[in-house]
C-alpha cells in the first residue's frame, strides 16, 4: 500500500509539473507565437494623434496585439504612397480606399467585410461606394462636409448676415463688402485659396459642378464621358476665390504656392482672411492655433450659380480596408480593432471627443456622444434640412481630379490655359480614362 501510495504521489507531482510547464510554455510561447502585429497605413493627418491614442488604449486591453500606425496625407499623395508601400513588399494590414474607383483598383487585395457587426449599424448611403456584387470592401471612416468656412466675428464687424447667403450672388456681394472693409478689419485678403492643393480644387470644388451633373457616385463612376454642364458656374467659383484670394506676390499665378497649412493654420487661424473653402476636418488645425477663432467658425454653402446654390457636399472621405493577403490572425485582429474603435463605449467616446468625427454609424445617441464643434454641428444642421449634395468625386477616374483637372486649374490661374481649354481637356482626359 505504501509503495502504491508513493507511486500515486510521484505521478501526481509529475502531472502537476507538466501542467505548470505547459502553462508557462503557453504563456511565454503565446507571447512569441500568438503576438499579432497589425500595420495601419492611413491618410488623415489631422486624426493621427487621436488614432495613435486609440491604438494605445486598444493594446492595453489586448496585450497580444501590437499595432503600428503610419500616416501619409496632407500635401502628400496617399494613393501613390500606398502603391509604393505594396511595391516595396511592406504591405499594411489596414489601409484606406476612397470609393468605387479605388475599390476597383485594389479589389484583388481587399477583404470582404460584409459579415462584420458594424455593417448593420452603418447609415443609409454610406456603403454604396464600397459595395461590389454584394460584398463590402470598406468601413466608413467618418462623415464629413465642406463649404466656405467663415469667421463669425469678422462677418459681424462687417455687418454681414451669414444666414442670408444662400446663392452665388449673395456670396459675391458679401465678399465684395468684406473687400471694401479689408483694411479696417485687419485682413490681408478676404479669402485664402490653396490652389497648390489640387484635392481642394480638382476634387472638392469641382464636385459641386459634377454633383449637379450626376445623381450619385455610382452614376459618376459609370459615366464614360462628361458634358461638364456647369463649367461656367464652376469658373465663377474659381474666379471669385482667385480675385479676392491672398496672393503671395500679387499675381494669380502665386495662388499655386498657397497650401493647406498657409490657408488654414496661418491666414485663417490668425484672422488674416475671413473665408476659406474647407471642411469640418480643419477644426482641429484651427483650434491648435487659436481655440477662440475655432469656436467662432461657421459653414456657408458653396453656391453653384443657376443650380443647387444653398447646399454643402457631405460624404465619406475614405474607408478603412483590410488587406486580404494577411494571415487570419492578423486579419482577425485588424477587424477587431476597427470594430472596437467604432462600437465599444470607450471607442465611441474617442471618435467624438478625440477624433472629433461625425460618426457614420448608429449608436451614438447619448448626450456625451454628440459632435461638439461648430462646424460639425453646422453639417448636421445642413443634413437635417436636406441641404446636401453627394461626394461624386469618389467616382472620378483614378487621378483625374487632382492630376488632370486640379493641375489644369493651376494652369488657368497662371495664365497658361484658357478656361475653354481647361474644359476641353477635362472632357478628353475623362473619356480617355474610361476607355
């Protein structure tokens, strides 16, 4: 009996030791084998700090996941940078795509996200630009709107009622009034027009014309040609900003040297101009320079003469996409992070208060989950009043808006192209791209 008991004791000790070794091994090898690295390559410069903070919070809750964030945007070409990333063999797990054209360009690399829990929470109209044959290749990044941001204090000093500006003629009259009082208002110019940023001109400004030519992004994407019906009305918007815009050397050609930083962080934030064409994403940049100026901003429509004059473009600027070439563990971690960011209570608060996003999903009904800055509030007001137009530039041919139309607007401003030449070039290059 003693020998049998002794044998049982030895066996028990061996089993316990084995279990301890397995436990230690799984813990340690779990760190080595199960540790997942997710590389994010994203475009939104103004969201960089908030995203990195969110990543840090997620990693605290998920110590087996390491997430690296790289941001390329602002004045850099994100699309070109993403292609270089893939060409170099450093493929990210999470990246951004901009709509149907981007989805077509990258579709072989995109994971279908149709089974993700956030899909049912997405607002109507936010997924069409990334849907192909019932598959969903992107998660909405945020809702954004843009128009003419104005300084309320300067408008009040000039005696201008911003609420009355709902047409091109009314906008033009306000600009002329501001120009006449430029010196007493302490302005260098009425407007800062960043023609160096072809995404501002060739994408955002031109969208106002083409959102009146096409009904939505799908129709735009499928269009083999353009009529450019509202070319003359678009010219009025370009000319207004050029005529009353800040010119570094006094010539229209020098508008091509004005970039986003000069426009937003210098001229507008320092109250040297009263109006800029930008969207709610600029709020953080303005607040970073002068929070009081940021709180004193409002959003005017971009009025297309003789068309839709009292509305702003509202849409999804980019979508999160997942690289289908990664292994399942990486893809699962990438999906979990994105879902956590937009649907967990902690993530939702960060989306509102840190990212300062207008969420593209349901579930943000709480008082502490409502947008707080005045530009976001204005966008919601325009949306509630039905005074919006779609972001059809997401359906432009690849590179056409920035590299063709935007570049030709620079040529027009420098005197190298007539407006008629610009219009003919736009038609020809669109048709060529759609062959």
